[in-house]
């Protein structure tokens, strides 16, 4: 078993491998690093550590990485390449409350964005993903409908549902979500 062949097989499986503090680290799509591949990596660990440069863990977090197969499928589904394509993945949840503390909710959401890399991830033109180091503070959109008659409230909600359910976000522009 050669090191070159292992590196080719890891690349073919979209497994990114690097050294960090004398240990091997990896990023891979779910299921890509099966037992056989893990065993080969373990067998060649000393050779891999000798070949791979030691990376700064913070730099590794922000290095481009491959999309998972399901993410690739979502991207194909956004195109008109398929008969039933041209649709973006989307979900919609509505909150109806009289007592949401918007500044507090925004602060909590922004702490979550800082703490979860995938909430700061965008797609690059080369098809890879990348976690952005910094993003601007996210502002929650909200409409206060309390002063409107019930029929106008219903009409405004219906309008928002229609607008949001059909929105296609640019996967290369942060944020990839809307609240």
C-alpha cells in the first residue's frame, strides 16, 4: 500500500487530511471515511504526518472544503438541468407572539452564528464551501401587525409567506438564511 495511492483515494472520497499539533485531523462527507480507509490511514500515519505540513487549527477551520453529496444534489436541483429542477431548498416557520424581545433574540442569534461555523459558510465559485471568519451582525426582520385590523394582518401574513417561500438565496452570499 503506497502513500501516493492512499492520498489519491482520500482525495477521490473528498476527504481532507492535515496535521495539527502532531496529530492527523480530517474533514470528510458523512460515510466517506469508511473502516477500510481509516485502517489504511492508521497504517500510514507516520508517513502522513511526515508529509503533511502542520496546520494552524484556526486556519484549517476556514480552509475551503467539499460539499457533501446531498449538498451537491441541492445545487443541481436549483438549476434547470432537470425536468423538475429550478427549485431551491427552503423551509418556513412562522412565529406569532406579542412578547418577543427582538434585541435579546438578535443577540442570542448572533452568539449562535459566532459559535456555529456552518451558519457562516458560503459556497465558492469553484464549488467548494468556506467558513467566513467574520460576518456582520444579523438583524432580525419583523413586522408588528398589532395595530392593524384582523383582515389586514391576515393579508400581510399571506404576502410574507408567499414572498419568503419563493425566495432563492444566493449560496455565494452570506447569510444563507433569513429570519
